[in-house]
């Protein structure tokens, strides 16, 4: 299902497991919680650790 969305819409998908959140501000996202989040881009799966801050440009 995630792969189909990425293929159809050409957009990455941010996956947040239970207990994890994301705070978006000024072009950045901060992962909040105790478990990592994941970003899926075409054939790439990237882990975003709790308390990490990522530029939204790097996620697209």
C-alpha cells in the first residue's frame, strides 16, 4: 500500500509507530517519542530516530 502511494503520487511517506509523533515547524520535522519513525522514498527506507531533526527538503 505504501509503495503504491509513492508510485502514484511521487511523494514520500512518513510512518509513525504508536508512541511516536512528529512536530513540523519552519521547514523542519522533529521526531518525538520512544520509537523511531520511518520515511519511505521510492525504494529507500530511512529511519528517523527520536529527538532527531530533519529538513523537510531532505524528506522529499
